[in-house]
């Protein structure tokens, strides 16, 4: 028998990856459920254990499963942070501009306003109001960025859409972690006032005003 070529091995790995995904769907597995052992997977797909291990390694690296030695592989909760982090890293090293993330933030956060206004959750609004009070105690640039980011994350949490929250959190984190934002104490106080105006518009169920205030607020970010 001739040795398996690298291209054939790659195709086998891809096939096993897809078959494992199909198994998860067909058997309606959810987070915390255990996958069959490596030996069982080799029997199911008629491939070598090394190919199965490569497939499992790929699924672990992309955040689908967690493998523990001696215990096996378990399905993770849905989390797109790993994928988005890789995407933004590649985007950044290939000439991505901070202005592009700003535009993305505007599109995502503006689209969230309608949903937030529709279901105004008073408990969420109270949490944001408490955050706004705490944000007035900030004194350093690091604290300015932290409270500014926390406001936007808490606001978007009010959509109650887990996938949307994960995506926007990663976008916001990348925007703030680049440390492009520079604010004087006076400018930071203006940021707090703008945050307050956005929340008041939402509580008054005025999505158009809230979106206008939000867009202007993000566009005024000092880069």
C-alpha cells in the first residue's frame, strides 16, 4: 500500500471534522455533553486515531470542544470570541484601520437601539445609571476608557441577544484596547453627559433621537 499523501490526509481530517459536527447535530448534543472516545470515533469513521486527534485538535482550537486528558472531549457553550479574535488580528496586521472598527460599531450599536427601546428593561437601565454614577469617579485615561467601554457593553447587553452581545463586545473591546482614544478630563465629562442623554432617549422610547445621539457620540471619539 502506498503511503497516504499530505493532501489525502488533509481531506481525511476535513471529512472527520464535518462528520463530528454532523454527529453533534444529529444527536442534539449541547454544552457539557461528552463526545465519543477517540477509539470509538476511529471505528465510526474508519480512519486512523492520528486523523481523529487532528480533527479534535482543530475543533478545540476553534472553541467547539474542550479536551481533558483522561476524561475526553466535551462540547463548549457557544462562544465566538476565538473566531472573532483571530479575524481582528488578521485584519489588523493586513492594514486594518481603526476608523473601520468605528464604522462597524456605529452600524451594530445603531441597529441595537430599536430592540433596546422596544423592550426597555428597567433593571438594565438602573444598572446603567449606577454605572454612570460610578464613572464620574474616574481620574486616569485607563479608567476613562474602562468606563466608556463598560457603558457600551452594558447598553448592548439590553438587547438580550447572546450572539449579538458576543459580537459587539469583541468589536468594542478591540476598539478600546487599541488605546487610540485620548480624552482630557473635560472631554470625559462630556462623554458621561452624552451617555446620560442616550439613556434618557431610550427610556423616553425615542429610538431616532437615541440613534442620533449614539452616532454623534461615537463619531466624536478622539483618535
